């Protein structure tokens, strides 16, 4: 795993204080006397009354009419069309996971993820390989400026109304968090298409990604909640406990935060 040097210059100092939370699993528990204690002392139980520490919820400040996340190092941050990341946010713990990429060994911006997510990705790819499943990482971290360029290009191609359905506005892309990875396979020539869902690789990911802390972020049939088209290739790291809860309930991250109680 290679440490990222070149793209960690701007904005990092503003967010260092929150990074200590990354090695702590979220507090998931029940709000009544039926709580159970896990091996590491956390409390968790059935999914009808989940609770989560306040630090894992978005801390929002309205800036120029936009809800901007003030704790962007939060591994459970909810980034979507309503909640924006700061323009100058660059994760300060980006690393290049030791997995196969569609573009080879090039040290591109999109080859990086936040360290915790990268570790989870490596474990997932290793398990997949042991199961004769060949996964390929396609696109991870994406800076605000890069997202802005992609969005503007899509607007020029199809118009703004259609562009916002397919490409995230700058500041609303999960790729800027460093916690998301688009994953493909050789069987689809590395193309990110809905057809990936019908491949052995796509089916394996949908069934197993939660075991490594990842969720299928934009599932089919949930477009009204995520406000994005179905993307069977886009996986977001949230940690194993939250991912398992979301997977078991067939929730989106939006639905998870609708259900979980802040403590």
C-alpha cells in the first residue's frame, strides 16, 4: 500500500482533528434494556431500535444556501444532493490500495482511497480472488476540481437537467470522500454499466461487500431516495457494522439515517 504524497497539500490541516474517529467502530445499539455487549465492549442488538453516536451524523453549516458538512472525516458521512462536502476538502489519509486497477499501475488520483476503506477493499478483493472472482478497481478518490470538470462536460453534452441525474454536482460526489470505489471486471471490459450486475463479479459483490464494510450505494428501485440512477458498480465504505445493518434491511444510506437514533 503506497502513501499518497502529491495531492494532500490543500485543506488537510482543517480536518485533522476528526481523523481519530476512524479507528473506532460506530456505536450501534438498542435504546432499551435488551442491549447485548459485543467482544469489544460495544452494545448492539436487533435492528428495530438502532442508536449511533452523534459524531457519526452530519454536522451541517449552511453556506450560500448549501448544507455543507463540517465533519467530512466522518466515515459514515451522508453525502448526496442535499449535503455538500467543502470545496477544499482533501482527505489527509489517502493511500493506494494493493489491488488490480483497470488502468494498471499508474499513480492516478482515482487510484487512491482513505486508508480504512483501502484496507477493506484489499480484504474484499483477496476474498473474491480466493472465490475465483476477479474484481478490478476503476475509480476511487476524485477531487472537487475534477468533479467540477466532469459535471461541466456532461452539461455541455446532454444539458444540465439530464446531467444532474447522472453526474454529481461538485461537492456532492462520494468519490471526494475517498470512501467510494467504482468496481468493474474484465468480463465487461472494465466498462461501468448496468450489465455488471448480471456478471458473476457483480453478483458476488452485491452479496458479499457488506462483510468488508461496503454497501451498494445506489441500488435498483431506490432512485427516488438516492436521486441517482442505478449503479451496480459503485460501492461505498461505511464500516462492517453499518454495512451489515444496511444490507440486512436492504436500505440505502439515506434510509439508515432515517432509522438510526442519535445518542
